[in-house]
C-alpha cells in the first residue's frame, strides 16, 4: 500500500500536460516559453471537404506569434498544396510563409500530429514528427500566453494538446545519460491507443541491448494479454497477466515503479495483475535506455519520462 501512495503522488506531478482538446478553447501556458519548448496537438481527419484548421501560439490582445494553417481545399491533383504560416499583430496579418505540404499525408479517420517547436531564431513545424516548415520569430516568445486550436468541419476534430510543463526531475529522451534509476524511480510513457493495433511495449534496456524488463501489451485479436519478460542473449521465462482496458483514440499512461526488489506496473493508475522481480544479472543502475516499440493502425507513442524521488 505504501508504494501505491508514493506512485499516486508521482503521477500527479507527471500528468496534466496532455489535455483533451477541442477547437476555440484557450489552453493557457504553465510558464513562459523558452527555446526547446514544444506545443503538440493531435486531431482526427475525415476528408478533404473540411474547412481549414490551425494550431496557434497566442498572446494578449489577439496577438498571434505563430499561426500554422492547413488548407486541404487548396491542394492540387498530385495532393500538394500550401501550408500557411503567419503571425498577427494589432489586428493585422503579416507576410505569409507558404511551404509546400503533401495533403495526401492525411488519412480518413486517422489521428495526425502537428507540433511547433521554439527554436533559437524560428519555430520548427512538424507533421507526424517530420519537419514541414520553419517560421521566423517575429515577436518575443515572452509574449506567449496560450495555445489555441481552431477550424475544421465535416467530421474533423481536435482531440488532444500537450503544453510545456515544469521539467524539473523529468527525462524525455530515450537515453538516460547521467540519470541512474534507483528504488523509488518511476518510468512513465504516454501513448494514444488505436483499435486493431499490433502489440506495443515499454522496455528498460542495458547498454548492450539486454532487457531488464519488457512490458509487452498484446491487444485483440492477438492474445489479449500483457507479457512481462527479460532478455539476456535470449528471452527468459514469461509472466502473463490480463490486458487492461484501452479506448480507441484515447491517451493512456504506463508507469513502471522501481521497488526494492521488483517492478510494479500501472496503466492509468491501475496496477497490473503481476509484478516483475529483478532477475539475476541485472541492477537498476544498469539501465541506460527507455525504448517504446510497436503499435499500428494510427497508434502513437507520445512521450516518455523518468521521475526521481
């Protein structure tokens, strides 16, 4: 019970940045923007009859620091059209930047991801993790107050947004670097589930590639199980437990809590039916990477973090 209480506190610190989203809602920033920050939004595309839709970083008095506007109705017969990037000051739009965008990248009923990263001199715009454009920083990022999602019609919908948070104690990249896991550490991973997805996993690995723990979710029509295992030159003995509930298009979170002698695994704050004891040949300090694998049919891994107590 003690570990459950500790985990609940930790999860509160890590959660709250990935929010259910809809159009024309102000999502206020948690803190001032800084170089390296990313604002990410997810939506579901229906078809090319949708009206234009956009991700915006805004300030007070209708100030737009960046306006990322998708206009599928402008695409040509080859599926290409402009992605319109702009800013707005004192009620007036400024000079547009129009990189060419492949609108056939959208799929009917598929989740997509758009992201604005604050660079040193410009914003880096990504679609499904690929850079699709850059836009100069024409206003100080200290003026940014909120993110707003707008537009879309005929079945289009915005579903989630992620804002920069207080990253103290968090690690996002797969490489642990100088961070050393110890009892009390929590490894967290977020994803967006898609019905019909292939299996997907969270893995804690040594520098040589061995797996201290492999948490493998196998949804129907596969096995409807979670398989826990380790790998030292070959896979070891599996532990199997019931698959928790996942919902199509919904964000889920997996937490691996490092205990004194075993891992405790949680999905959306509910502990799985099995724990996983540390096996011979492994120590928490051996773990060097957090790997997120698998998924299909619009399934997406979103983020990974480590929290140290």
